[in-house]
C-alpha cells in the first residue's frame, strides 16, 4: 500500500466525520457466557467498579452460545497473514485519533508523556487493529495475544488503543480522568486497575522482562498440551520498549535468556527515537542495539520509517512471525512527538504536556479540526468490529477446546486447572510433616522436600534458581530442564540473572492464574531483584521467592553474603509475605501459605545450617503468622515471653527450658510471618502476646529494627545491628551474642 504523508492524508478526509463522539452506556459488560473466562481463585470481576482494585471473577466457560457462534468470522489477517484492514486514509485518521487522545488526556491532566504515543501510534494501530487476536469484551480470554508496553510512561498509547478496541475498562470518561484519583487510567499501566493491561510497567526494563515470562508460559503450555491434531495453546507476546528500557541491565538479562530459550513467539518493537529525559541519547547511549541483539541470538529487523511506513511495519511483523526458533527485535525508527511542529524530536515532548499553543499548532499541522477527545464516527465504526470478531475468535477456540476435551480428557483437566487457577482438591495433603524425632536438617533441604511433594499435585508449579540450584535446593527431581528443545519441562535455569529472573516470574504468574512460579537465590541477593519483587507485590503476582542462606548462619562467606537488614526491609514492603520458618513443619506451612496467596508474593528465608525439628511447631500455626510453641504458664499470664523466627526459635526454646528450671513461667512464640499475624483478630493476638506481660524478649539474627512493636518499651530485642563477619557459624553466633545465654541474661535484667 502506498501511504501518503500524515498531513496530506488527514487533510484529504477532513469533514468526513464531524459528529461528536457518542457516549457509552454506563453499564459494564460482563464476560460472555461462551468465554473461556477467569478463575474464581483470582477473585476479580469484570464488572468494572470504581474501586481502586477490580474484583475480576474468573470462571470456566460453558459451551459457546449460538449467538457467539453466529458472530462475525475471525479475521484471517489476525490468524495467518497481515493485511491492511482499511483504506490508507482511514488508517491515517485512526492513527491521528490515537495521537490526539493522548495529547488531549495529557493536556487535561497537565501531566504525562505525549511524545511516545505520538511516535508509536502507527505500530500501536497496526498491532491492535490488524494483527493481535483478543476479545475486548473478555480481556482474560486465555488464548489471546499478549501486549506489554515496557515503556510504560507512554501509557496513553495503550489506553487509547483499548478504548478504540472496545474495552469496557477504558471509556471516554476514563480517558478524560487520566492520572486522577481513583482513575482506571493511571500514570503507568497497572494490571490490577485496568482490564486489558497484562502487566504493571513503569520502572524501565521490567516490561520486556515480563514479556519474556509471558512468552515462556505460552511456550511451556504449548509444549505440554498441544497435540498434532489440536494446537490448543497458540498466541504471541508483543512488546514495545524504548531507549530507556534498552539502557537498563534487566532488559539485557531477560533478552539474553529469551534467545537461549528460543522464544519464537516473542516480538519486541524497539521505539528508536533517540530521545530520553535528559536529551538526545548521544550523551550516554551510542551502542548498536541491533548488533547487540544479533549477538544475543535474536532475529533483528529495522523499520527505517516508523512514522508513515505502515507497509514496512506490516512486513516486519510478517517476517517476525515466520521466524519460529528465536525472538525478534523490530527496531522502529520514529520521531518522538511526531506532528508537533516545534517540539517533535526533542526531550521537551517526552514528559510534559505540549501546552495549549503547541496543541493548536499540532492540530493544524496534522489537519485535525476536531474538539478535544473526539473520535470521528468512521474511526469509531471501523474499530467497532473488534467486539464481534473477538467473540468469534473466542467461540472458535471454545469449540476447539471442547473437541480437545473429548479426546484428551486428562490433559484438558490439567490445562483447565492452570487456566482457571483452581487448586486440586486435597493438594495440601501432599505437604510433608515432621516430628521431634525426625532428623535435623537445613530448612533449604526441607524446602526441596516440599517443592518436590507439591510438584506432584500442582500442575502449574515450575521454577528455578539463579545458577544456585544445588545450593538453593530447588530442583524438581521428577522433571528435566526447560530448554529450547525441551520446553515442556519444569526446572527453569535462569543463570546468574536475579533481576531478570524476578521479572520473568512476574510474567509467568500473570499469564494464567494456575501457574505458580518460584525462583531462588541467596537471601542477600534479593538486593539484585528488589525492584522486580516490589512490582510482584504491587501487581499482585503470587511469585514464590525461595531465599536460602538467610543469616549469619551461612558462616565463612562473610558479610557480603550475610543478610542482616533484609528481613525488616521486606516486612516494610506492602502486599508481600515475609516468612522465616524454623523447621520442617513451619517450612511446610510456609509453602501452604505461599500457594494459597495467589495475589501477593511470598518470600521464604531458609537456613544453610541444620536445625532440629521442634516440638510444638505446626502448619496451622504458620497460617496465623505467630503462635505459641510452648508454655508452662496458665491464665494467659506468663512471666516471660520469648519470641524468635527461623534458626533462632531453637535458641529461644533452649533458653526457655533453662529459665523454667528456675521457676519461671515462660512462653515461647514463633513469629514466622509478621504480616499474617497482624491480620489476625485482636483477641487472637492478645492470646499470644498479652499486653499486660512486659517481660518480652525477641531474638533474631538480623537488625532489631521493628521488634520494638512486639517487645514493648520494657522488653529486649536481641539481634545484629551491624554487618556480619567471616567465620564458622557457631563462632559467629557466639561472638554476636545470638545465644541462649544472652536471652537468660536479658531475662534476669528485666
């Protein structure tokens, strides 16, 4: 297709549509009966309320309704080939509609990033209007293509596309409320706020790594469940990333492993506009990005005219989809702020509103005579077909699944569990239990026993370690390695890539509710992936973080490897569970909690050194976060309460035994998870830590910050408020006073 310049094409069709944009119904449309919808476990509803977080209800579909089966046939272009979906004039008009929705929303908010949407509108239009398979009336249809805007500051691009495509989560009133309190169009894409947004992006580079996780999930499920006569899992992951994403190290980590895995259905568009916040990228970023991606093992394509070269973009996507054995990077050279006569190709259009005069100048330059927030009727009419086409695609897939279920019942049931998030009945019975007679062992070893027990009953459990599997003890012994040639396996070898690993797991978790990714490294190296872990908590991705070598107990490696401030740092982070189990029963309890919490991640801090199986610990206790392990008092009136976590609970128990010999009434409490304990009733918390008891002592091989809440003003917190040291573990514990003798001395001073 020959494409006219944006100005001429726009001017040629001025006046074709001048009526104002019709208002949408205030009613929110629920999932169609034929939709392969969402899991009830995820607890979300497509009835899009104004609450900050949606309650999206996920459930398994009934058979496709007759009405759905009569819907418009699916576009061949979306399935097999890429073809122009409209006349060049209408395509141009649609692209300018996207640009001006972004311009107007940012202008009204006086805040935002108009430059990227203005430059990326052509590739966004082609993806959402011509290429991607989705159902706007069921944003969670399983076999939809996924889209990630890694350059999340340009989120008005995606909001405009979702609005035009007919998603009920982004109505015109939402566009007008961009970046406002309670808005469903926040300043960066947030999956928990806006159905149609797959992952939460903002920190640069996270999105491309999330996309690797989404593509991994598709590749893994396709390898496990597709049959020669029925490819039931078949979708692409598309991502737009910018210069900032390319500069962040996490992007290179994730893209390196994506090439190693041969994720052929991952297609990334690099918005090559040469502008970042501080100015032209020449000041700090002069590498040949395509050459780097070639070296990583990606297929690379360069679209030299991303502003008006629509056929170039289409051809690049077609070429990318033909490459099956490696991901593709399409470098699309664009002009940031395209159409703005005075600010295009400058940093001033990157992160602030154009201003009224420049908005008027841009309207004149692009031949756009419409009032703010106007969607021309022919553009609206053109995009309106996506609801019917999406319903048709979904109905076709549901019929395909019905045939699959008849022939492959066992696999179908397993796939259902992964797609819906429904846990198998009685799964928790697989968790091992322990008695005081069971041999002492490191909780990292006990963790491996739990992982292998759960892998037998949880079809969506998969994961691995950052090149530390033999130290983290995270191998699933009944499975092989997820590799390019064996993507059906469930041990994921991430290599030394902690930050990328965490973000990839976020993508896996957000692909399907029943996928339960875990990843592992030494606890101290959570510093390397803290940003990804924070996004896990923010975007409600229930990743299980298996963190071993949890304290000074790792010994000789010294302070570089000994975490002291990390426990309290995660206790300070919202919507994440920090669990530090003391023995086998508590480790099993920690895994039960982690599996059940699908909308918040869990961090398990596990020991390197062997620990005894303690009397009084339990899975049920862990579920309450804090509980009584032993007590020789009555009437909820002990003389002393000793609190500990992890390896120090044993020390508290030993000190209690000695103090009881002197006639003291001593209670030992495990505070394995502060967050869960704080969620219990006031009555329960009072029954464990009565306020009238002032003799409270805590012991933990970490900083004492935070323990004051539990020991009170008259109690004592024993810990380590400095970095560790290199020596055998026993010697370090003694030198730092993390001993039963220190507890006894503290008790005598109270």
